[in-house]
C-alpha cells in the first residue's frame, strides 16, 4: 500500500479537514506523555462521529494498514506511539457528553471527553465521576478506559474498571461491538473487564457509559509528616489494618515535597522525610469519627506532626502539591522518567529503601510520590537526556524497580499501562504460557493484528534477548523507534 493510495482511500470516506498528512501536521502526534519514544505516523485522522470511525477501520482493514487509536495523548507508557506505516486515529473531536441521567446516576460520553468535564457537568445534580488521574483536566475518558486509569481517590472508589458500566465501539474490521451497559448483568462472557485496560489492542471505543456517585456532603484532609520514610510506609499499612478505608491516602517523600512547595506553597513540612495526605469523606458524623481514628493511628505509627485542613481552600492547597508533583520534577532535572508499579502495602518501606540504594548504584536521583493506600508507586527518576548514558541508566533503574515489585508479590503497572515502555518487564512478570493466553485474546478480537501492533505483549525473541541481558549484561532490547 503506497502512501498516496492510503490518503486517497481515507479522503474518500472522510471530510478533507479530517485527514492530516503534511509533516508539520503529523509532528504533534509523534509521541504521547512518554516522549522518549517518538514516531511520526503515515496519516492522522480526526473523525467527528461514529460512522467516520467505522469507515476508517473498514478502509484500513481492507488495505491491511495498522491503526493506533489515541485520546488526549497524556499516557505515560508509549501506548499511543504511532506506527510508521499506519494511521493514527485521534478521538479528540468526539468530545460530546451525550447524556447525563441523574435518576440512574450515569453519564453517556464520547471517548474524547476530558475526565474533569464529566464531574463538572454532573455537579448540577450533586453527582461526580470518581476516578481522578492527576492529568484529569486533560486526559480523555477513552484513554482512561484504554489504560484503566485510577487517581488519588481510587482507594475507596476504585479504578476505571469499577466505574464504567458499558462501552460501544468497533473491532478492527468495523464490526459494531457493545459490551455490558446499564443493566446489572447481561448474557454471555464479561468482556467489559477484558476491554478496559486493553490499551487499544482489541477495539476502538466510541462511547462510554460511566457510573456517577453523590458528591459527599463533608470532606476533610489530614496531613502527617514523618522523620523516616519507612515509618510513613508502615503508617499506611496501619491505617488499613485498623479497618479504615479513607477516600484517598497519598505519600510524598522529601524530594517530592521540596520540589512542589516553592511552586504551590502548600505548607508542607520540608524537614520531614515523608508526608502522608489522608482524606475522609461522608456525612459530618462519619467524617468526624474517621478523622479521629486516622489521627490516632498515625500518632501511634510515629507521625511527627499532624494537621487537619480547616477549610476547603486549605484542603485544595494541600492537594495542589500532590497534583502538581510530576510537572514540579522539572525544577530538579532537565528530564524525568515516571514509573508505575504496584506492591503490597506492607512492603512500601522496603521498596523505598531499595530505591534509595538504587540511586547510588545508577548515580541518579529519584523522588517518590504515589497512591500509598493501594500500593501504586510512582517513582520519578531524574536524568539529563543530553548526558551520554543518562537515559540508559534511568531505564535500567526503572526496570529494576519493576522487577522488585514483582518479587514482592506486586505488578509492573497500576494505571499507566504497558505500552512500549514495559514490554521487557512483561517478560519478568508473566510466563510464556500466560503471554500466549494474552495473545490468544488479542487474536480473537483482531486476527490480523492491526490494532496498536507491537505494544503490551512481547515476542518470544524479545523475552529471550531480555533474559540474556539480565544474565550477561548489555543494552535493553527496545522497539525500533527514534529516541529523543
């Protein structure tokens, strides 16, 4: 298939302004939020409606052309990195809130709707959408479905998979597909949970039905500081062990707090080794009782200082530091690499101590800010891409962290997905038989392998190469893409 033939076929089914092919038009789409992997697509299409999407897929399937679906491009694993000979299908223009049902407490959305806009629209009815990634002002609902995104309140309210009731879309050959819906149960296999978090490998989602929940009448935030990082980690486990399920429980180490404080002036204790933010919500009576329990557990766990936000403004200010931690990393280094792994809560202190030792081994600094309540770590490795070997050390540093997560009974991702970034780590966590099962699911939905090819499921050859590298040393195997 030649490039002119592909363009002609797409322009035959889409309006002229929905097809981008010039170099300056394609460049903004060459990477997602992990810019270390870059690749310009052959063509970008910007469908406006469901039929546009279907026609693109039918056309590309007929011509055997790969398709990579993309939301807002805020993903952090290279999952939306384009294919050089493929079509990048952006859902940015499909951004309508189709329906809000305050009686059924649901919203029906196109995939390009930004996460935060759902809650803003539902606020009129005293409702909101619980999953709240740090990028919620920009990230799209379709991307959240692809990555099974979480956020600071996932401890109590769950990830995307727990808050989506149904999706509609198309397979690669343009076949309509509807998974679950507003009913409590439906016939057949539960394929909704398979599709959520599948990173665009199985279908292109064109509509999402999400669950809305009542806005809590009372919310209070407790901030605690600790003289030692492992004490803060132990405090997280102690809160859960006491039978308390906060709305959110986030942790920042000294480096993270020091990075954001000059930027947001949150009022963090900069002499502390670690800070915990623990939020309770519910009725006034429920919250008052839970806050008292949280304070008692944190004191017994060794909290050096405790502070309860006295107003909504103070609560928002304390949260602003956590929400801005990743961009604030730019104050510390020219580049940063945000990891994503999950561990059992009881091992938080052990992992943070291990990361400190890795800083010395790789001669790189790392700040830690993460969803402590569910053990979802986000180590932020600081490096300088202009320094020879710096990125390679950062990449090995990250791979070691993920391998440690697996050794301790955790996983290589909590909400960022696998994409291109964690293909090597998939070889560590999953056996050949398990990876073959993943591939069989992919083939059942997409026999030609044209949807987001080369992502998530590593080949046998790649895993063999990575295994040799771990034993004998050498460069990590990579996708064949330009770097930086």
